[in-house]
């Protein structure tokens, strides 16, 4: 597989060796093996421009750029910029690479094997005539054990390359605690197939339309499996994310936590006094938190010193030093210009203990809006990001207006 030579070129050119090696840019088809019979397909894209080589993971409208690439002899180590995960691969020959994806957030030994080929290959085969699945669906996950409601939204997508493919689909599932981000797949006969891989999650959805109902299976990596069904319902809505988490006492928020210099940061303080403040309860391992962090970065850039943003992080690393190192990398890679504190381990119970004035913390992320008088004005649970289309746009419009209102209020 030529992806080996492409990645090898990037690594060697960065290290100053074999600069004259010739490789071919283009699309790369990867397959992650979830079990003996189940493959999760992923699309990579490698671009070359003069001496700059970039490798991307493509999921519908999302492109994740990977630049932290190291080669040791015939081994490749490719790390993700935001998440604690890595691709480790062996170069077998010029057109063959095999390896595994390690997700350290789930444990040192959690891995999924993969292989790659140099070509644009549709994620899933397309066969026969197709059914119409585009639109909005009322979804019930895990209906046979612990039902959870969701919204499914599916739309057509233009193929990523010159090889035209009809019935390519993009979409996502929205839940009360966040969305499943950018999914891409195909409608084939009476079936819908979707997948995504972002360095934190590897999701595979398979379903078949029977009469007016989609009956499906959801696999998250090698560790989780759930059954689901969906029916068309344009009027179905989830519980509003501003009503799930609420105040149960009048107590003000007080924090005394390590910052990224391992020094104690106390909130409130002189810097936050009389200032609009947002407190983000999050973890760097969380893709929905990543989407929210990017949104918050835009607000910080817009309002500058008029807006204080404090991220309280809950991490998978066992020590404060390990958590600080992970959060520092996250902040630097995303160029986030606001305060980060170390809240503790990745646990909703732990997060709830730090915020006893809330009924509970049910989702990472949770965003608390505090006005200039130190009063909590809004609590937003979860985050449905840009992969949700109009739902994200509605959130942006309403939240932009609220932040601007709070910033411009007289104290």
C-alpha cells in the first residue's frame, strides 16, 4: 500500500533523511477490524505541496490533520493532536502497511488492528436500488435493555473525489448529552451504513429499513454494542439542554484547584470580579468537549478581556502531573487562550462533588454561564456540534446573543 511510502516520506523529510524519495499523494482506504467478521472503514487523504506533506482523516465534512509522525526503522508512530491515542504501524512493503490504533484513554492495552490501501474506495459497497432515508428520525438506542432517545439526521453528501458515487450519506445522532459527530456512509438496497473515526471514537452503524422502521446495530470500537431502531418524526425533540442540569441551592461556585503550572487557582478572584464568566466542565478525551472548546475559543477571541473562560478538566491520567501534561498539550494544539484547571479524575461523580449547587453533572461537557453579579444565568448540558447542521447553527445564534448580552450588561 502506497500510504506507507507517503507517511514514510513525511517522516523522513521532517527528520532530514531521504528527501528525494518519491511518493504519490491521494486518498487511502483503511479498514479497522472490530471482530472476526466486522470491518469499520475509514478514509485518509495525503496532500503534498512543495515540501509540506499533510495527512488527514476524513469523516464527511470533517478533516482531522495529523502531523505528529515518527518513524523508527520500519515502524510508524502517528499521534492525534487532541486525544491520547496513536496509530502504530509496520511497513511490510511499498504497498502494504498493517498496524493498530491504541486509545490510551481506555487503557494502555486497548487497541484495534487496521490495514490500508492507496486508492479511493467507498466506505461501504453500493448495490441495487436504494430506499429514501434522508431527513429526521426519532431514534431509540439500547431499546431492549436501557432505552435512550436520540434524533437521527441524514443528508446526501458529494463524493470526496472524482470517482462519483451516488447515495453517499452524511449525518449524525443527537442525544441529550451530545452528538455522535461526523458520520459518513451509504444507502445500499434497503440498508444504511455509517462510520466515523476521530482518534477518540471508532463508530459503526448498520441498519435495515423494514416497512417504516430502521432496525440497526451500533458498535463503538471493540468494547460496546447496542441495538437501535428509528422512525421518521419531523416533530420529535429531545429534552432541552438548558433544563437538564439546574441549581438545587443558592450557593455560589467556589473553586480552589491546580492550574497548568500546578499552582492553586482560586475562583472567584479579582480577575473575574465584575466580569462575565463561563465555566466549562470537560475532559480532553471527549470529542463533544473538543467541539465546544473550539466554539469557546471563538468567543474568547471576540470578547477578549471582557469574557473570562475557565475550563475545569476531568482526566483519565492517574496523577495530577499526568493530567497537567495532557491538558497542556490539548490547550497548545488547539491554541486555546483561556484558563484550564485540573478538577480530578474522569468521573461525573467527581465533577458533581466540585459543583454541589447543581442537581448533578450528567454530561461532559457542561457549560455554566455566570453574569457580572456572579449569578448563574444558564447551564447547558452536553454539546451538539457542527456535525448536527441546523441544530448547531441554532445553538450558535442563541448562545452568541446570550454571551453578548451578558458582556454588555451594566454591573
